[in-house]
C-alpha cells in the first residue's frame, strides 16, 4: 500500500474542515462548497484511485511470484 495514498486521504480532511468552518461562521455557502468542498472531493478521489492502483500492482506482483517455479526445482527433483 502506498503511503502517498494514505497521506492524500488524510489531507482531504483539511479542505473539508475549512468548509465546515466557513459554514459555521455564516460564510458564503456557495464558496464553501464550491471551493473547499470540491477540493476535498478531488483530493479524496485521487487518494482512493492511488490506493486502488497500488493495490492492483501489489496483487499482480504477488501473482507473478506465486506462478514462478523456484530455480532449484527441475523436473520434480531438488538440486543441491
């Protein structure tokens, strides 16, 4: 799993908290949702996509390792 993905997912909390702060202090609803809400959504989506892609790569690498025959085994015999 990619540390970058986890950092992005955690980082998405910052614009979300900004949005909540603006709404709590009677700020512009359209600006809060349009700027900070959209930013939080984009960062969250990016983090999810990075997490998904790195998980695919790890599964693919594991499948490659599982499918390989160790070089010490030829025709069912172990070589010293």
